[in-house]
C-alpha cells in the first residue's frame, strides 16, 4: 500500500516526514507543585464530564484541562 505521486506508487517504508513537522518538544523550566498522581489524565476528565449535566461546565472543565489552566487564568468574556 502506498501513495500516488506523479503516477508513481511509493511504498510506505519509503515515506519521509517533512522537516517542518519534525518539531522538538520544549521542556518547561517551571517545576510543577503537583505530584504526578494529582494530575488528571484524559480518561479522568472524560469520566468527570460524563456525569456533568451542564454543557457550559463540561466545556470549562475540558478547556481548563486542555490548556493546563487554573480557573483564574481563563477569561470567559463575562466582564465586558
């Protein structure tokens, strides 16, 4: 199985990742005050939001988890 490039089939073993996609992860200099066991995993947040009745709260919880944010770090647009 391969891809067609100018009518030539290239096998998957010969595919190369473009250089602009080879981005190194930056390590943070900030030391987290939380233990590894105190951090929520994706499964944890999905479990919690499953039982949350309000869409607004589900959105806030998942947004904060996705951004690694605290509640005071997100501007909700309520103070116009």
